[in-house]
């Protein structure tokens, strides 16, 4: 089995990155994390990646000012140098240009801390609290030019408790993120997920109920 060469793009603490690295240690895992790329030199996840023996690169967006095209071009060069086949965005906090996203169409996935299409964008946990929703969660999806808009691969849900703060809710959602992201990467790396009419099919069928996760905790 040839394992897919994966880059994880981060901006911060990298707990989802760490979950992917951990999962990929399993010998039959279909993907190998070969590169962690950060747009911030101080991202905490860089230390975790280095400690795991994974190559790290910083492409500092500040160097490029408002020039997103050059920034994305610099990242593209690094990805090509490392012969990357799949990208996982994991708390990567930069908007990507449409040409970059289109170049990686079907080969770039993201984790978003909400049950998409609800709560796209930032501050999802506070907004879920404010909206009074009873179920919240996380989504792994393909990346398309529209932010948080691509085909859904996997979701995990948590119950929202009356006494939840945005922080306590975020912590429970994060636990779910760490479970669904490796599972979704596995499916994509195995080539089992295809996008048809904007929706993901797994092995040619709609995403099965059992692929989603509703933990009791
Ligand atoms: C996660 O909640 C992820 O869903 C969102 O940003 C956060 C990143 O956390 N996109 P971490 O860096 O993976 O710990």
C-alpha cells in the first residue's frame, strides 16, 4: 500500500494536528504526515510536530502583507517540494485564494467546529450558545472557495447543556474533532470519498449514518 503524502496546515496549538499524527502512526493507516506548515512562527503545534519527528515549515503571512496570491504561491512551492498529495487544514486561520483552493480541489479537507452549514466562520461555540441550539458539533469537509462550504465528509455531535459556557462546549466538541478528523482522513486517503453534485459519496453511496459520531458523554 502506498501511503498518501499529507501536509497539515496550522496556525495555533495544533491539537487536531496531533490527533492526525497519532492516528497515522498506525501501520495500516493510508496516509503519512510528512509536513506541518504554519503561517505563524509561534504556533504551538510546531513544537509538537518537531517532537514527533515531522518536518515543519513556516510561511509567515506577515512577510507578504496583503498579497495573498504570493503567500499562497509560497505555500504551493513548499507543498510541491515535499510532493504533497493531500492537505489537512487544522486550525489554519488564513483565507486561501480561489486558484490555490481550485488547484487542491478534492485533495484538501478542513475541520470546522460546528455542524455545517450552521455556524460558518468564527466564534461558533458562543454563537451556538446564543442561538439556543440543543445539538452542536464538528464537521470535516472538502475545501471549496466558499468559506466552510464544501461537501461534508463526516460530522460528530454533542448535546448542549444548559450550564455550558462557550469554553466547556468547545472542550467537548474538540474531543469529537479529534475522533472524526482521523477517520475522515483515512477515508479520503483510501480514495473512497468522491464528490458528486456537491455531496460526498463513500464507496459510491451517501455517507452512512454510522460514519457520524454521537458520543454519549
Ligand atoms: C479547532 O476547533 C478547529 O475545528 C478549528 O480551529 C480549532 C483548532 O484547534 N478550525 P487546534 O489547533 O487543532 O487545537
